[in-house]
């Protein structure tokens, strides 16, 4: 599959170039098998556990919260989970040998029982911190990779705007010297030919965020199909974004962007998560998104091994909905603010 983007220059921000770590390709180091999923188990399933959370809108979490039976995925306590979470046959041209992948769609993405008539979104978190028993300091150079299937454009929700996100749940040192949560990552935007000034349907990547806090427009995608995404969090506090069309492993050539997002220094990686967005009007369904084979990696610091990082067995359990990643998070929102 032809790659349809160009390299975006790496930003050298508030640290001099000789203090910056080289970008590290996501997937470098040791794979942490307690984290991630391949969806190959025919019995893979997800338990919704009642009405979804909407703490962001009305401060209601509605525990116990949804989870996958294998304990590797759980509902966001702030925004709730997509309405449709199901293992499906892997779409064409996926990873060799893959028989199963995960489809995510949403419709009623706001407060249960209410219709917002605006763009809303739901989250599904791939548990890292709770399965390892601790957050992952950036000294371990954490990274993740995931394959995402972009369906034919006539299958997308016919709306120009944000449709899907692949993101990190992190904590960083902000400009006031405080450690706070933030959520850098990729968005996949849709540009519909039914919107003014758009001649044909296409998708576009967007990076969150530049040092200023503004999102950065990325490559345009004119041919749907599989893409591979990855992010690396290096010990200098920077975040590195990689992607390419197809399902091959990422390489140095797939580096698109590096940033001290919002001007913050990243300190800890807690989880990876995905967003599914739609226009919540009671009838619209989101684009049918499919992901496959999300994996998590670290590079142990000198003198350390994975045994120093993994403090829990990773056995299935209902995720704690009041700690860890269950912090207040806002919507896609306007650029220039820390927003979820």
C-alpha cells in the first residue's frame, strides 16, 4: 500500500538539541505481554455492566463500569465506553494470520437518557497501569503500537470532524511545575465531500499537541485501509508520533512528529486508549472502527528488568473506576487548552 504522507519536521522545543534523546521507533525493546491484546480468542467478549459513565457531563460514573472478560480493557469512568464493542473477523489485508480484531462504534455517546445534539465521544482504555501494578516512568521508554482499519469512505459517519483517536494517558510536569494528567495522541478526522469546499472524501491525521497546545494538522489519507500507529515516550520528556499505511512494523522512516506536548515534560505513561466520536442526535452511528494487535513495549533502564516493572500478575478483574485513568477529561474542544 502506498504511503500517502510526508515527514513532518521534528520540533526542537525548550531543550537544546544536544540534550534531546533521539526518537525511538515504537516497538523497540521488550514486549510486555501482560498488556495488549490480539483478539484471537473466539470467546473474546466485553461486559457493559449497566449504563455508561458520563462524569465529564454530569459527574456520574455509574459503577462498576464495563470491562473485557480477559481483563485487558475497561470503560472510561469519565466518558463511558462505545455502545458496540465486539470481536469481528479481521478485515481484508490485515496482519498475516490474524483471524480476529475489535470493532468499536457508538451512537448514544453522551449522558444516558439525554440527547446532546452535538459531537460527543466515548473511550475504551487498554489497561497498563492496573495490570502492571504501577505507572510506567518514561525512564523505561514506554511505547505502544496498534493497527487501525479505516473503512471505505461511504461507510463513515457523513460528518466533517473528528472521528477516532489513538492516545496516551500520561502525567507530566506542567509550566507551573505541577504534575498533572494529559492526553497526547493522534486523531483521525473526516473531510466529507458534502461539506463546503471539499471536492472529495478524505481523512486526515492530526497530532495533539504542539508545544503551544495547538493541534498540528498531519497527512491526508485518500485511500482507506489498514494503518499502523505508534507512540514512544522518551526519558527527556518528549513524545514521538509514528504512522504508516499498511500493517508492517514501524520503522525510522515512519517518524512524523516529536513534541513536548503543551510545553510539558512527560513523566509517566499510565494507559493507552482509543476515542470513538459521533454527532449524538439519537440516530447517528459513528464510523465502524476496527483495531488489531495493540502491543506495549519498554526499554528497561540499566540494571533493571521487566520483573522490576511488573508488580501484578495481570489476572482478569474489574478495573478500578475511581483511580488511575479515571481523572476528569474534557472533549476534543478548542486548541490551546489541556483537553481530553
